[in-house]
């Protein structure tokens, strides 16, 4: 080919390739976003459509209510083949596989799981989280210097770990944070090392630690340091998302509880407590607001905490709950049922009164694994906007309800726009609860067998 013809020929090829990519790429992205596992409920309508060179292959032996189509031509049950459109409306529970093909070559499988979703009591109740009923949390180590300027790490050298629960010093039980420093000074002044009683992974252990003495020449007093950061076991106020009367378990917050330096807080001995909201700090752009709540500890305990996960905390309630807005059980929605549009949330702004407020689901993400940011929501309720400015701390876990079903829970606020935030899917929370419930049952059966 002569040089003068080569350039137009090359340009023509590039144009064709670009045209193909322009046509194929959106379909390829659509295929990639299809989950490999898709849960739907009997009677739920679902439609998947693709354009050539992509197609969907259906087996002849499949669930009733799954129909394929190529234009006007339908692929009824009993017929197998590839089609451009699949309508799903199964009437009974079961499983089915849809095979996605490119130029007739299988590239992806979508496993449909058709089953009834659990029914739960929606929450909205204000709750407090106690990491433990006694003691304080070890949240970090720090170096300390003596009078000569020599640096020590007494806590680290004593084998004290971040996450340990400090429950006593020299046999003196610690109930709250403000007891720690006076007790250290009192016991260290007697001379010798201190014996710290700790709770670690459910086991009580003791560690000896040598305090570092530092003298104040101005007032002639001595101060003793252990090189520890400690935190109060109360991890703040949040919102209960739901209670499952079948498993006797609840889900709350929708995200993990973290402490100092974003370290995970162990909640092996954690307790859930009923809280009362006494005030609101309104949120503004760049300054998230918060609920101000109180709880009295032992007298307000309503349940235990068995897991602190990336999509919420879980455990058992000692007694069931009621919700005046939804006196009967409501179904949990599958992710495939969640749609952009109007919805509502339940949360407490004063005392323990649950209120309902309107929101809008602005975006729904196609997720294939458990994550805490499944949808973008915007507060539209005038009353909620006037009282809080939008989403504030303490609303985490507030149930999101759409079309009479629990679809998720609030998890995060946009710092630069407090009227908007993220929500986690309720299906993910129920899946996490199911996994935890199965693990607990397996442990109990193992213990019984032993």
C-alpha cells in the first residue's frame, strides 16, 4: 500500500475501533455492574436487558416466571437459548443462574436467589453503647520522660495492649475515667510497681508496671506516669436499626465503632443501653452536628453487644421492642428493590420519642459485597432541617423505609453538605446478622457436644 493511501486506511481503522468501543463500552460496564449473587423475593419484578454482541443465556429447565425475549420473540419455559432481554417475576422460592455471554462466549454468571426476606421491627430508638459496665479502655501508648530526660515506655514494656480493658489498679476497682489518675498517684506514691488488672479477649490477666516519677521543682510535688492513653467505656449515642424477633438479635449504627487513632474497639463485654436525647447541636457546612444524650449505665442496659462490624453492631436484646409507627412486622427489602425516590427515616430528637421524617434516595450503588455506603440520601423534611440542619452524629443507624419495607440505615454525613449522607443496605445488615447467628449457634452446639 502506498504511503498516501496508508494514512486514510489507518484513520478508517481507528475510527471503526473507536466506534465499536463507543458502542460496546457502556454495555461492558453494565455487565460488570451486574452482581454475581442477586437476591429477589417471590413476585418481585426484575428486568435485565443487553445489546449485541452481549446476550443472556437461559436454560430450558428454569423457575416459573423467568421469560426471555429477542424483540417480539419470546423464550418461554422449556426453551433454551440466548436473548437480549430477561423478565423475572418468580412465584416461588428457588435458585436460578443467568449466563452472560459475549459473542456467544460465557463471561459472567448471575446467580438468582429467590426467597422471602425476614420480617423485623424497625428501630429508631436512641441507644448508648457501653464497651463495658466497669473499667476504661486502653486506647494507646505514649513515651514519658523522667527528671533526667530519659525516655520510657512503661505500659508497652509491661505488655499492656491497646484494646485491653483496665478494671483495677492494685485491687482498687475502676468504674469511670475520672478515677484513674487519682488512683495512679495514690498507689504509686507508696513506692514499687503497680499491679494492673486487665480484661483481654474475655480473660482476666494482671500486669506489673513501674511508674515513671517526675518532680515539679516549683511546688515540690511528684507526679507518676504510666505512658497510657485511656478512654471512657461509653462510646456515645446512636440509633437502633431493627430487631429480629425470630433470632432475638438486633442491628444498629450501620458502621463500626472505632476509638483513638481509628483503632477498633473490642466489644466482647459491651452493653447496649437505652438513651434519652437532651439536646441537639445543629450541623453546618464543615461542622457536623450531634445529638446530646444521657444514660445511667446499669439501670438502662437493654441488651448485649456481641459483634462490632464494618456495617454495624449486633447482639441480643433482653426484651423485645415496639414501634408506634410500625406496630406490625415489616419486610426487609432486597437491594434490587431499592430505588431512587422518596423514603423516610425514623429517629429520636427529644427524649425517647421516635419521629418520622421524609428523605430522598438520590443514588443507589450496585454492590457485590458488604459495604456501609450503598446509597446516597438527602434530607427533605422541613422540620428535621430546621432542628438539626440535616444528618447529625447520633443518627447513625436510623432506619430508612421505602414502600413499607426496611431498605437500610443512615451511616455517614457529607461534611460539606449536612443535608446529604450515605446509607447501608438492610440486606447487608441482615446477611451479617445471619452469619453471626450461625456462628453463635455453631459455638453453642460445639460446647454442648463437648
